[in-house]
């Protein structure tokens, strides 16, 4: 009889055991990492104003760069109305899974002081991610409707004809509205407010001559100023904007306290996981720092503030307090 000899298994070395264990852990971790990857599908960005306004001027270029970098769409969903508060209410009720984000603006730190009751709470229902653009407000007029070639002539006409001119805004309680009220307060003038359902429709009516003037974000007005369809008389702030060096700033025109900027930021519904928040901030920041985005921002006289997380949250709290004081001092009301 032939006996088959069998060799006893040799004990595995410590290094071999560690390698096997590591491989096992890695194989278990891969599916989990794949499941938490963001974005794994298209992301919806709720923009609470109609297409063509200042928010769109940054949302759409950012969306294009986001899609290029992540290979996932950032779908713009325009939901305008009530000074941006309707879209905010819709976004506040979205699932906190990272696939619905909200692009709000300075208007949303004004709204709590203007609206007696909102269907959302900016601090309770959202978590701030990152500020993506900041542009100064600009005083623009329809040159065929306003008999002024510069700010001094404009101011003289307004003071001589109180109530004769009107200004369009993106809606009651928006920065366009409050910028106008603050201007009236500081210059002791009266101009009639005409609210619209977004900056886009207001701007189109300004170009068409249906309203006389606007206090608009430079981002949405820039192309029309350059095209000669509207005329810029003043840019808010302490210095001239590099994109429009011939337009005087409010400080040099005798309004040192007239500093109004329109800024835009991204929020997520409260409850969105922290890791997804971090990834969203990272990807949006990358999209805003591409050469293409930088060129777009510069052409609109905008900065990329890059305030994110806790810094953005602190800025929002300061804005809420600031605009509350302006609303009270100006006596601004919803039209």
C-alpha cells in the first residue's frame, strides 16, 4: 500500500497575516466608500429668482464648471417669487441628502425683517456651505427716461421732482429694494418703488423703458452697461470697480455710509451629513476657482469671497443684524 504523505501547514508569518487582514478590511471598505461618494448623480440647485437675474449670472457658469469637474450635472431650478422667499421655502423642505442645494443671497438676510411670517427659517432650516460671489450694487438708469448724464445731474433732478422717477427691484425686501430705501434715506429724496418677481424681469423692464432706474447688483447689469442699454451713475462702496473704472463710487460722491453689496451663497437643508457638506464645499470651491469662472466673475465686477462653513455662518448672522437696523431706520415696507 502506498501511503500518501501530507505536509502540515506551515504557520503564517506575522507580515503575511497583517497583509491578509488589511486586504480584508479594504475589500469591506470599498463598497461603503462607494456608497458615500458625492455626487453620485445630478444635483439640483434651487435658485429662488427667475432666469436672467443676478443669481443666474453666477449660478449658471458655476453649474457648467461643476459639471465639468465632477462629471455630474448641477441642475438649475428657478423658483421665483416673493423676493426669493418662495424658492427658499421649497428648498428648506427638500431631503437633506446633498442632492438639493439652495443658492440664496443677501436678500435672504433681509427677508426676516420685512416679512411678518415666512414658511422657513434661514438659520433653523438650512446649513450654510459657502459664499460664491460678492458684487457691489450699482445705480443704473435708462438713459432715454432719465435726463442726466452723471450722478450730480441725476440727484439734482430727483430733488427737484420728488416722486417723478421710479425704481424697479427684484421684489419687496430684496437688496435691490433696500438699497433704494437706504439711498432715499441718505439723500433725503423720494423715488417710487416698483417690485418685480426677480431682478431679471425688472432689468428687462428697465431696458425697455417701463421703469426709470434700478439699484442692481453689478453682476446682472454689467453686460447691459457695456452695451449702452443702461447707464451706470454710481457704484456702491469705498472704491471704483476695476471692471468699470469710469463709474464713481458712493464714497467719492458724498455717501460714505452707502455700502451695499449683493452676495450669493450656497446652503444645504439642515440635516445634510457633514461629510457631504464638506464635499459640496470642496467641489463648489473648485468650480468657482477655475480660470473660466474667474474670468466670468471679473467681467461682472465680482469677487469670490471663499467664506465657508463657520465663517460664512458668522457673516450671515452679521448681515441679519445689519439689515434689521436698516429696515427699521428706513421704515421700508412691502409694496
